[in-house]
C-alpha cells in the first residue's frame, strides 16, 4: 500500500504528525485500501527563501479509501520551522447521507490558522444536516469557547460550512503550542470520532437521493478547488502548472 504508509511522508519534524497518527489510528478500524496518487504529487520538493539562506519546502500527499468513503487525503506541507500544514478532507461516497470532514491546520511565519468542520453537501436540507448538527454543536461550544474566534468567513463560503465550524487564529508562541496540544488535538479527535460514528450508522440512500447529494458534493468540491487558499503559496514554490494539476486532479478530484 504505497500511499498509506507513514514512511512515505519523508518529513522531518512535521508539526502535525501527532494529529496525523491519531487520525490513522482512528480510521484503522475500517478496512482501508489504497487510493492512487500520481507519483509527481506524492512528494514534491522546492527551495524558497534567499540564495544565501535557502529553505527546503516539501509537499507530501497521503490518501486512502474505505467502505462508504470515496477518498480521504492529506496534503502535508513542511518548510523549516515556520511553514507547516496539514490539510485533510474526507469525501464520502454520494450514496450515503454524510457530510465532508475537513481540517486545515496551517502554521505560517505570521501565525497559526486552524479550521475544523463537518461540512455539508446540502446545507439547506435538514435531512442532511439535523443528525450531524445535533451532535456537532455541543462539541463546537465545548472547544470554541477555549479559542479566540478566527474572524468572519466570506459570504460565498457560507453554504459549505456548518454551524459547528471550529475556527481560530493564534500567534506563534509557546502558549499557542499548548493550546494546539490541549484544545485543538482533542477537538480534532472528537470531531473525527463523531464522523466515524456517523459513517458507521449511515445506510445507502435511493438513487434519486444519491444524485442530489452528488450535485451538492460537486458544488462543494468545485468551490474548494476554485478558492483554495493555498494556491498562491503552492504556485510560488512549485509553479502554476504543477499547482493547478495538484489542486484540480489530486486534492479536489470529484
Ligand atoms: N488549504 C487547502 C489546502 C491547503 C490549504 C489544500 C495544501 O484547502 C492551506 C494546503 N489554508 C491553507 C493555507 C492558508 C489557508 C487559509 C496555506 C493561508 C493562506 C494565506 O494566508 O495566504 C479554512 N483555510 C484558510 C482560510 C480558511 C481556511 C477560512 C483563510 C482564508 C483566507 O484568509 O483567505 N480550508 C478552509 C476550511 C477548510 C479548509 C474551512 C476545511 C475545514 O480546508
């Protein structure tokens, strides 16, 4: 299983490794199979910084799939101490009444940006959202009150977020490191546990319903790929062509 072994990441001191390991442990109760990622996107390296002080920036991709889940993929970006990203999306098959699972843990020289959500394919549809939100909202209020708000999100992004969107920005310091290990990490574990419970409980829906969910999923994935906030950064490191292919054909490939 070339895509799903930790050693494929080739990363030194990746800040989000404990989160990644938690995630792999949590999903390992499912019967996991490989999800193929083209070689050019499994591991990519570039040098940024100044000629005198070059900084190596690596981007690794890990992916798998399992029963009811079309794709789970993690984009891991690492560059010295000041750039570290774990972007995770779990995309369910469209014949299950399931949201997406999304996590965006971003450390950049100007601070941390931390986002976690169970994101709806059909936000205005209570059949799709009620069961999820009833269980998600208590988790959200428990953890968000321990975090400063991340600020508002663009109006056009609202259809794709749940009211349980956990979202904060933190400065780079030791206090934030403590918040990341004492708040963000258990919150991530609990959000993912809830998601796993929803997967286990979900049953196949009718073909008609599946088509409706598919349309919602396509709008979500198109939005994410069109507005990917990492586009500028990745283009700077790896060029536009590689970045466009990575975003459209690997990260958001529905
Ligand atoms: N975001 C991605 C992918 C990334 C990635 C695939 C490979 O979707 C990283 C990496 N996100 C990334 C980076 C930034 C953000 C910002 C590098 C900083 C961009 C910058 O400051 O230049 C959550 N991520 C953001 C922002 C939001 C999210 C709201 C701020 C956008 C802005 O300020 O313009 N991304 C968004 C979200 C999920 C997500 C809710 C799922 C939970 O993945």
